[in-house]
């Protein structure tokens, strides 16, 4: 067991940190205040290869491992939660299922465009009446009689990269099956949907507590015609595809949570050394010292879980039998709760200044909350983990 | 077209400057980076690669750990990297350094040699110009803009000057020293970083240098010695005055300048 990153990973981290500090940090307050999607940052990330980090070079990606991608999300989240989730949703939720389940034609058609950042990706499973309970999905796809296209009807909500994306992975039910006892259940299929598909429109933009620059929209499908060749994976296998995709997505969100915790912690560490009360720096008080010790320990534990999950997903790329659901669930559960705890305590340590927007930790606290909710709530992660223990 | 870029690994002054008890820089205690002016020289070379397909070779002299700047250059897009390192080359001043680098460059084919104006640790701005003299090729220093004409085999440089600029043209091969203002260096790419660690770095020692005398290298070949090095003395607090009128302000400034014999 080796806890040391090699030189290449260290250099990659320094690249992401440099980029985040120089290009992303100066925009973070504005992106949050104005709920503005940071398109210029996405363009810069595209130019520098960040939009295709874990995609093989043969499909126009950078050919890096999952850990490298995870470190990119982490470093971006240290300065801007919004920017980190744009990259995470694009990479984990859109490119990854195409890479894992797509046909060669689908990979050739979509991955170079996505990995170069010329196009942005998104993923839609959640609906007004279905989130954790996937059986509640109402979006339905019906295959035409001649088998050449699917007709998609329904809506998806809370979709990250919503209106800004160009390519969407959409989960819809295509069949209803009956088991031996006569109980009916829906069978799902995944589809790759292009933005310019007739019948595909956008609903309301959500006004959110955190990650406010992220473009969160409702997607609406009214007789949207999807070419049969855009079916992703087998018919009826949409649910396992969605779950596999979310397993990967959870590692990205765990990295985002980790970065948020680290970002808030670093600012607080600087602050307590400067701020004086009763004639000495806050850092000289034992309460501050013990709090810092706890937070630093939590952060490192979270980092180890996140990196371990990234390595587990990496192994699964070369061995399809290997699963990483439990590692991903543990990483996301712990990192998200760490992010919430650390950012909340950092606001408290910084007192009145922590509550002021200019000092940024309150934004990180608002951003942190979503990591306990999206791509599977902390409760769902506990279900996944306990399910593996008790099966 | 073949372009060679000379780069130096320098201590990163962002984290503060640290000294050893003898007054020399404690390089081990500071992070190391590629010298900023040199990075702009590398970017200029990579632009020539983008435009004309130039082959970009990066050359550095230093301790074995200076290999890191070559890896960084690979990750930005450089084709070849050469590290000149040898115990006998240590302690070199600008004369010995430029002799050593010129000795390495004599082994290479080049149309253009690019260096940074100066390194942030020594700030001499001497090594680039000295190399050009050892090699007997034209020098244009302080480049803030550059055009290369591969057909005519010339380089035209906008050369920064105190109160303006010169437009200077030289025949290739030539050496140009570059300012940070020349461009904004590109980032490494993530994939480029991992490829960089697969690439071969050529390592040369004393015996690989061409036409260089022992008396011109290393500490023994260095005519200058550092008597003392110190951190910059922080400027004292300025004086604030609140004059009643612009005329009074002008009078005040004139008086101060006069007292200090500036005018």
C-alpha cells in the first residue's frame, strides 16, 4: 500500500490548482451572485483538455486515469463549486456511460465532440415524481413500428448542465413486465439525445441555494423522435446503466465535496492566524486548535476514501466484473458529510466574517449541502452500504 | 525549422525567499519552478511549432532534479529535452554557465535559440547574450513581439527599450531573449503530463560539451563570486500629504525632488 502520489499525478494536481487559482477563482463570487453559467471557463477547460480527462486518446480524450479526473474536480471545487459540478456531470454522467455502454459507432460519433469540450454533456433520470424511487419514472419511449426511431414523452427535473448541454443521456421506460406473481414493473432503456431533437424543450430554470451558476433545468419531451441507433445499451437495461453511471458520478460528487471542505478549511486556516481577539490570534486559542485538528483529520479521511473509490473505478474499467458501488457510496457519504461539517464549522470559526459573502466560506457551505442530496442522498448511500453488508 | 529553448529551474519566490546561514539561497527549502521569462520563450517556440511545425528542443543546466522543468516543457508540447548536469559544472557564474550551455548547443542543429531575458534568482540577464557571443550568432534581447519568416530565414523582433521600442531584424540562426510580456504561456494538458513521463530526457555531462575549456566551467571557471545575498529590504512607509491645490502639490513634489538632487 502506497499513499504517495507519483510525480505525474503531482504535476497534474499542480496544473489543476494553477488553473483553478488563475482562471476559476476570480469568477467564483460573480458566478454565484449572478447565477451565471461560467461558459468562458468551460471554453478554457476545453482548450486545455480538461473536458476529456478520463477518456481514451483514441476517442479524443486525454487518456488519463480516474484519479487524475477526480483531482481535477477536487481542485476546481476548492475555489468554485459550480465549475466543479459542470465538469463532473459532463464527465461522469454523460461521457462515461457512452464509453462504457456505447457501440463503437456511438463512441466515434459522440466522444470526440464531448472529450474536446466542443459539446457539453448532461444526464436525466430524476423526474418530479421519481428520484430515489426509479419505478416512479413516467417518461416513456415507444419504438416505431418499423423500428427506426423511438418517440419520447415526459419530463426530467433538476438536470445539471440543463440548457447549456448539447448531449443528454436520458432514462425512459420502454416496457412493462409481469413477474410470476403477476406484479408489474417498468423496464427502462437509456438513450443518447441531441439538443436539437424536435420535441425536446426546456422548462423552468431552478433558483438554488448553492452551486448557483450551474444551469439546473427541467427537460421536456413531447413526441421527441430519437433515432433507433441512439439507444444506449440493451433495451430494458437502462436501470443498471443508470446505476452504474451514478456509481461513477458519486465519485465525482465526493471529489467536489472534498474540494469544498478543503477550500473552506484553507481560508479559515489563513484567517485564524490573522484575526486577533483579546490580544492574540484566534489560532492561539485551544478551541480553535482542536477544531482545526478535527477538521483536518476529517478531510484527510475523506480524501483517502475518495481516492480509494477512484482507484476502484479505475480497476473496474479493465475488469467489468469488478464493481465499485460500495466504495463510491462510502466516499460520497463521508465526503459530503465532511463538506457540510467542515464548511459549517469554518463559518463559525470565522464568526461574522464567515457570514459575509466576500469571504467565500458561506458560499462553500451553501454549495456543500447539495453534495448530501444529488446523485443519491446520504440516506441512499447508507442503503447501498448496508445492503452490501446484509446481503 | 529547429528551435532550441534554454530554460532554468528557479526557486518559486511566491512562497517567500529562504536563505542558508552563509547568505546563499536555500534552494532545497523552496519550491522550484520554470523561470517565468523562459516559459514565455518556450511558449514562443511552441507557437512556431503550431504555425510552421518547428521542432522544439528544451535545454537546461542544473542539478538532476532540474529534469522537472523538462517534463513540464514536454507536457506543454516540447519535442526533445536535454539536461546538462555534472558535479564539475556546479557553482558556475554567468560566464561559466554560458560557456557550458554554448558547449551543449554546439552539438545541436538550430535555426533559432530562445532564452528568457533573465532568471528571477540571479536577475543578471547575461547568460542569453553571452551564449550568442560564444556561438558567434546575432543576438536580439528584450523581445516583446516576434515574427519568424522561414522562407527568408529571418527573425523580426520588437525589442523593448526604456522609452520605446526598436524593430530589429536578424538573419537566422540567431538568439533572442524573451520577456514575459511576449505572451501568456499555455497550460500543460493532463494527457501531456503523463506522456511527458514516458519521454526520454537526454542527459549530458562535462564530456558531452563541445569546444569548452576546463578553465571556463564550474566554480573554477567563474570570475565572479557572491560576496553576500540578502532578501529585499522592505520599503518604509511613504509620506502622505494633503495639499490644498494642484499647484501646492506640484510645488511639494518639486521641492522633494530638488532636496534629493533628482532634479
